[in-house]
């Protein structure tokens, strides 16, 4: 059935990749002071309270997963801008797209709005927000879109289950589930996400005959050295310059975008 947002959250309209999408926000941020620079990741274990809806009562406390999943991070804005502006019209139509660490899902949703066949993924704790966001934007989608659980730290067990679910939805055999693109926005955040598990998951999407193009966007925080060093052991990496400054992108939170292809051997 249709999913709804957790109490303490609401939808607002936001321009993403030139399309107006409904995105989730924490209600208190709609009437409180301006939020801090969203390029800064929340600390592990942090919690965010809400002030309710004018009732005088304290609302629910949102845990770390809810906080992350309800934030449109600058890397997602930048990647969506690149997808909409740097590829020819009609490019995404019919493409099979996997998004890792979807969060609010705006990158995967934009791909579906542009006509792609999309599978968005995140940890189980983030799926309620992700599915609710998908439902809120379903009238704009030009391609089918799924939201499924995928925990990078349990990739070896989660990945076959995911492929099975996708195969059933696409009405194909599991070996036929092959993606043209893998999209990742702000999935590298040392100290918050395990970079080694993310890299292993990224490699796992490119096994066998699968040779998707990986588009990876990340806010530069100066903590990505381990991932970048090891990424080049497994992928050919091309840094993609961002043309123009997308709406909602702050120059104070520089985003780097890579186009990756599986290295030979």
C-alpha cells in the first residue's frame, strides 16, 4: 500500500535537475532557523528532535537514518543536474538504472522522470521515507521505479534477494537483470558509512558480464582518501566537470563527480 512519512516530517516542492519534485524535510526545519551547511554530515549516534505541529508538545525524535534519509544532500543536487543537462534529450529513456544509498531518492526519481527503469536501494531503516517519496512523485514518473533494501555490510546475502525481487517485477530470469547505470550520491563519508563495504558493493554490481557506467558524486570533505586510493584499483575513473551551478548547490560545499568503468582484469 501507499507509504506515508514518519510523523515530524513533511513534503516540500524542490527543483531537482530542472524538475519540480516533492522531497521530504523535517517539519521543524520549515519554521526554525536556517539549517547548517548540509555539506556537513551528522555525527554517528546523533538525534534530531521535532517541536511538533503547534501543539505545545514535543514531537518524535528522529534517529540518524531518518535524519540522513530526509536530507537532499548537495551531491544529489549536483548529480541530478549533470544527468539532466549533460546527456542528450531522451538518453535516459529505457535505461536500466540502479541507485545505491538512495536516501530521499531524488537522483533515482529524476532518472525515472526522464524515462529510465529504476531500482532505488537503501538500508531497511530508510525505506519508509524512500517509498513515501516515490509514492508522492509517482504521477511524474515516465519509467517503472522500485525501492528495495540493500545493506552494503550484508551485500553477499542482500544482493541475490534484490536481484530476485527485480527479476520478478521485470518478469525476467535473474541473469537478465543487468543495469546500464549505477548512481551514487554522497555514499562516501568516512566515519559514517563503511567505505570498504561500499566499495565492495560497488564492485559487486559490476561482476560477470555486467559493465554498467557508474556515476559517483560526493561532497569533498577531505576524508575520502582511502576510498579514492582503492577505487582506482578496480575502476577507470574520469572526473566530470560540472557545467554551470545547479539550483540548490552551494559553492561552499564543492561536489566532485566521477564517471567510473570497471577496470580490465
